[in-house]
């Protein structure tokens, strides 16, 4: 499987605002040839079908985007085949998806056709009980994330107070000129696609920055967590859209409406935030230009608030870990829930379904 053909990202995330979905940006329904929406309970084979199809298509030379699940590191929420304008994704809770153009583009696949309903009904009470435990775990996790975010907001306030806006504005002007030149805006604004490059998962923070910028020139904005790259990234995104470029914007799981990374496929350029929590690996450093955003900060202000910043960092990390523990516990209960479905599924029928899906997808080649 050629790694340059495979990209990884998250269409939704566990955040202080609860589960936050950018599912509608997985694929543009008006440009898609086909969108297959899988409906079915846990353990009914949705992720396995998508993973196998994605891997097989990648081996055949197709570009593939794997949409990972933020609540299960081993599971997928969807795949996209950009060359064929085809997508498959999980349309069940917490990311319920309904067809926008039924029949014309969207096709619902009901995996419930392949289960023994009587066997599942027998486990009804256990399913209710386990589902409630999962819900409780996520509610607790989101409460912890909200508490951690309050400390992070205080850190951001300190960095904002220390920021030299004049120096930052000059940097933003220069970087926009370097990227886009001085040409006038396009008659047709560019489109924006919104997703997450990282997520808070049962195994902690998981990130896929390397897969997003392979083969790209990378502009790396190094900034201590809380030292916002928000102004620069918002400006770059606005300029890109204004100049007509298709723009992928990737958001922060701790602040899901704040841009953290930008990928400009037409320019083969990525602008990434790097900090102590996520960064690109050394293998991608050859074509990287790094700018140190802390150079725009007043050192004396930072020094005055050092104790407060250290406190915020320590306890936000501690509280976030409690959230991760709760998400991991929810995953354990989810694994238990899957067992009631797995033993009542006809996997031979699922394999036949996967083969038929593969045939349908390749018919768009």
C-alpha cells in the first residue's frame, strides 16, 4: 500500500462541547458519484467492511482517505475514494447521517438485514444497561474536558496579553504574500472542507499530521500550547478562499471551532501548528520552514505569569487524562455491547455485501 496514496483524519471529535461533528464535509454530495451510508448496531461489521474496501482499493492504486473514529482507535467512521468521488460512512449515532439526495447519490445499506433479531432481543436488558453506562462515561468525559478547557482559556488569555500584535500583523502579511502573491481575488471563492487532524481518543491524543502533508511544502508554526496561531491561520484561510483555492481546515479537538492546521492541495502546501502535544515527524522535515510564534511574545509578561501558566498546564493535563480514562471506559463497555450483536450476525452475508460494494465502487472507475 503506497503511503502517499493514503491519508488519515477524523470527521468528528470528543470535545468540551460534547461530540462535535464535521461529517457533512467528508464529501461534497453535489460532486459525489455515490455515497453509501451504513446503518446498523455496534459490532455489525461497518468498520471492518470500510477498512477492507479501503485497503483493497489502495493496493489497486487508488487514493484513499480513512476517516477514523475518535472513540475507538481501531475503528473507522468512513472512507473516501477521491479519484472516483465515492464515499462510505457510518450513519449511526452519535453521527446520525440521513441521505440528502436519496437514490440519486445516497444509498442506505441496512446491516440489520443480516442479524438474528431474536438473539438480540434476548439480550435487550443487557443492551439497555450497557448503553446507559457508555452514555454516562461520555457525559463524565465531556465534563472533564470542559474543566480542562477553562484552564486552557486562562493560559490563552495570558499569551494574548503578552502578544505583540504589530509583529504578528507583519508576519501574517508576509506569509499571505508568500503563499498567494498580490493577485486580485478570484471571481469564484474557493470552497472550504472542515475536519480534525487529531482527536482525544481512548489512547489519549491521536494525530495524523504526517499523512496530510506528505509531498507538500510545510510551513510549521511552532507555538507553545495556548500561544494562539488562530489569527495567522484565520487570515490564511480567508485569503485562500478569497483567491479561489480549495482549502482543507483542520480544527482543534479542545476548541472545535478554532483552526489548527490548513492544507492547500492545489499549492501542495500545508500550514501546521506544532506544539508539545502534536508535531510532524522528522521524516517530513526536509521541506519544512519553521516560524517560532513565541518570538511575538513579551518575555516579561510570560515570566510574571509563570506560576499560573505552570499550574494551568499541570492540571489541564491531569484533568484531560481523566477524560481519556472515561473515554477508554466507554470503549470497554462498547466492546461488551458489540458482543451481543457479533454472535447474532451472519458474516457470510456481510462478506458478500462487501464484494458487491466493491463492484459498485469500481463501476465508477
